[in-house]
């Protein structure tokens, strides 16, 4: 059997269709990044909200169509054939494979054994047919999102009796055209600032923030969905967040194609904006599960206003660069680039007492429905019959709260101002993790002279292996409490530690945690 040697490529800010396109583009030795040129967008129609009572009805990521952009800038055409009968779909696949071209198909996750939706829920999922085994009459599929190759499925498994949809590739033989970076950026900014007699996107963000501040009832957004992530509101917010990362990929690509401007700082700012959209999504989700906590929606409103200010600033800076007013690229914020330092034994280490700031209970040793632990505010928690009293990793040793008692044992970050002993420090060590996704944000460092700088931090989701170079300090099981029942989740969960370099020449008086409830901190230490 001849199988096309396509290597699946995945990024967490791409969906299954986008991963598939990126993987095929790499296989044909072409780029794909400019298909994201219209990914930075936002609109909110408050009148739709007033009519329906649903935020999702008026909210849109305003993303453009990627396929024409892919063809225009990279010479990769994708043709979609719809409403094909079974035999017609099979014939299309046979013709394409005979010409050594893969075919995009859409499967139902309910029928995909390798997907979490298998016999659990129905959801469309893009795959790639890359070969056919005539002897066994089986297709060889590639799932780029899950990075799986040579998945064997029959044609009956892939196609229904009628109304099938496939997509085929047609690549130009001409070189990729040289992109006009100014036009691409100017058009992107115009999409955010000019919207057919409507207020610009940043004003619409602030209008949405004003509604969030009123703590609207979100029951109508979520109640009908067995799996909350399927709710349109969360889907749109996720697409908005990913759009910032995708437009950052556009700027990174343009950086390699022109020498007039350096977009690295803007790329960092867009990634930061994306992380703030993800935090906003988590706040909205948690407010549904914790309706009594009105502060979550107030914090979400504040977060959205901050995002609007940040993105409006980015838009202005990009326009200035296009107009040749900016010879360099001044920083857009007080952010500083900080890399994790190498682990080593530290002789002078000060633990920061955090118990007064704890507001979340993540650990319990019981599977009882009466358990008070609720790490995610959705009923999930660490299960530990005999949790550690100390966590140790390569030169660090942290004392911990009593994890199985009824008290809180960690901080869910909510912009808490942490008092620390005034002094000069070379590094900050954190023990923590994220939940409902991996999150990055910034800690504000406040110095003796009242000036401040920002330290970028990141923690991987507790269900995943480290993504940011963290060390695992604890690994165990999780439990989930739903509808009065507690179930053991046999997947491993983790707590991590990470070191961050500080400026040892400056005296730090205090630090402020980010407002990101999905980031959790169990312990903290400072190194002289």
C-alpha cells in the first residue's frame, strides 16, 4: 500500500481543519501562515443581546475565510465537493490518491475510537485520507489534530450513503508571491477599526464589558449542552483567543520576509492578549458554576476593558510602523522577557507564607460526595490518600499546608497582592499548575521605589505533561464530582514547579498575582 508521507503538525491554537491544512502545506513545502491574515477580529451586537438574552447571539470573532487567502498568498487551492453520494465520494478519493494527493474528509467523533468523543458525543472532526489498502479495502487516515498516522478505516466508516463532503488540494507550480506586508497589516487594522457604520471593535468590546459588569444570567448559554465546551459562547471566545495567536503567526512570518520593521514585540503582545481572552473565557465559565460569586463577572468586565485598551494600542502601533513613523519598535507595555533559570541548589532561600491568601481547595483523600475539594469549581479535584508533606525537586524543598484537611490549600489567582520580605532576589520559585487548559500571564513586581515591572509566568494544565519546561513535583489521580456522584478519573494529574530569574540589583517590596482563576499556586519561594 502506498501511503503519502505526510507528517501531522499540531498547535494548540489551531483546530483540526487548520492543523490538516498546515500539515499538507508543510508536506508540499509551502508556507500557510498568511491564511490567518484576517484572524484578528471582533464584533458584538448589543441589540442582538437585548432581543435574545444570549451573549453568543451578538458575539462574533469576525474571522475571514482562510481558503482564498491560502490560495492567494501560498498557491494552495482547496476545492470542496458537497452532497456526494457514497460511490461518488469513493471515486473522488481514488482519483486523488492515484495522483498522490491527499483528501480531506469529515468524521463524526462518536465513531472515532481515538477521540474523546467516541461513543460519548457527536462532533465533526477533520481527517486526511493518505492511502488505500486494496487487499483489506481500508483507507489509511492521518489525524493531524491528535498527531496520529495510519489509522485504518473502511470506506463505509468514512462515508454515508448520501450527502458526503470532501475537499481536495490543487497546488500552484509557481513560486509563492512576495507578500506586501504593509497592505496585510493595514487591512487587518482596518477590520478592527472600521466596521460599516458600526462602532469599532474596541468600542464593542467595552460595550460587552458593561454588560458583563451587570452579572447577566448565563443559564441560557449553557443549560442545554451536556458538554459545556460545546456552548456557542465558549466556542466563539475560544476562536477569538486563537485568532490573536494566529495573527501573531502572520507577523512572525512577515518578519522573515522583510527587514524594515521588527514585529517581535507585537507578537508577544498579541500572545498576551490571547492569554487574556482565554482567562476571560474561564471567568465566564466559572461564573456559571459559581453564580453566587458576583466578583467573577466584575473581574471579567475589567479584564475585557484591559484587553480593549491593549489591542487598540497594538493597532495604533502597527499603523505607525506601516507609515514609517516607527524606526524601531518601542515596547507596548512594561512587560519584560524572562526565561526560567536552571535548577541549582540555593543556599539562601526564603519561603513566602501564602496561607492567608488561599482561596481554593484542590486536594482531598476521599471519594465521598461530601468532599469539600473543588479545584476547578466544576467538581474536579486532586485525589491523594497520603499527600506529601514536602515537595522536593533538584535543590528546592517546599513545605505545604495540610492537604487533606478541610482548609484551603492553594491560591486561585485573582490579582492578590502578596507581601514579601523587602530585599534583592535572584529568582522566584513557584509550585502550581493550571486547569481547564494551560495558561500564561504576568506577575507584577513592585519595587522599593514604587516602580514596577512584569514577570511572565506559565503553568501547564494539570492533566498534561509539562509544556513550559516545568518540573513535576507530584503526580497522582483526580476525582470528579457530578450530580451528587464522585468518580475516579484514572488519567494522571500533576503539580509542577518552575524557577524564574529576577533582577538581583533591585529591591522587591511586594508582588501582585495575575487575575487568572485557572492559574493555581500552592507554594512560593525567593532566592537571594
